[in-house]
C-alpha cells in the first residue's frame, strides 16, 4: 500500500500554532521520500507543549512560515492516503492553519492509527506514540513520522492498513460527552438529555474514557480574557497529548452536531 505518514507539533493548545511538520512517503513498504521542518510561529510557546516535543521559540525563529510551506504540503498531501498517529488532532491543526492563511486544505484521506492500535493491542499500559513504538518495534526511529511508519508496518502483519479507522465523523452515537462551563442556549440537564437522544452518553467527569468535551461559550470567553482554562479543559488537552482520542469542540459545534 502507498501512503504518507504525517506528524505535526503545536506550540500551544491552539491548533493553528504548528511549530513542526514531519512527513514520510511510503511506496510498496519502502520509504521513498521524507520531509521534516520547524515552522515559524508568532504564537507563544506553552511550557507544557515544549515538555512534550522539546521545541522552543528560539528553535523556529529562522524556520519557514506555514504559509510558505503550503505549496510543499499540497504536493505531499493532495489525493493521498495519509496516516497520523492521532489523526483528528493533526487534521484539525492543518485545517485551521490553512484557514488562517486564507487557503483550502488539500483533499486527502486521513487515517487514524491510534484507534486501530487500541483494537489490536488492547492490553498496553500506555498508548503514547513513543511507548507504543517501544512495545511493537525494536528499530530506532529518527522522528515521529518514522515511528508511525514502523508501527503501521507492525500492524500490517495483523491486518491490511485499509482497515484503519478514518477520522471520526461528527456524531455523538456511542460517545461519552462532558461539558465544561454553563451553556448559553440550554441548561446542562437539557444538554445531557439531547446527548442521550442522539445516542451518546453523558458524564460530569473528565477521564480517559471520554470521547468529546464541549467547551461552553462562557468558558471560551473566560479563556480569551484571562488565558485560564477550566480544569476539565486542561485535563482533556493533557489526555490528548498522552494519545487518548478526545475531541474538544465548542458549544456552537455541539449544536451543529446535533
């Protein structure tokens, strides 16, 4: 199978703060091309994110901007099958970065490796990319894009890559949903009822079993004014960085999903 592996790094919790991109092109199970670069961003580097990927503001000062990389990304991604470890996050980062530049993102099929890893190896104690790579591969990897390649190859020994689950659709069916902050349009109990009517599950506790966190308009306004997130919001981001496929959406998006 021919595909491209993709890994993006963000400077902070905002998806359009991409500070690094890694790509590898695979043809007939052989690496035929690779591309890796820091990305210049004017956004503030959050110490938590730096602790994960090790990239600081000084590292990207002379790097190309995301906008200048768009022609390269179009050549790499257009009409390709792209595999990321946690595709919903990488997809959102790319989508918002393209939109920030007033550009349309290339059309490609984005596959999510993490969900299939959990299905094939349900007993692993940790599902971070690094820990999974250590468990299923003995070869060293230069970067995360190469780790994704090696995990995908290990997975291919069990099933075809075409069976990988794609990025989740905008549905609440069989999803555990948590809210943070008071909603503008309806009460929390009414929102919980709507979640259950849509086939989902409602919870007041943010854990690794949660699928979707709804951030209220008030919580977003508070963050815009104080740069402080609620405890649920902060925990959801931390769980995302540990490899748990939690989606964080706004109150407006929630009603769109419904």
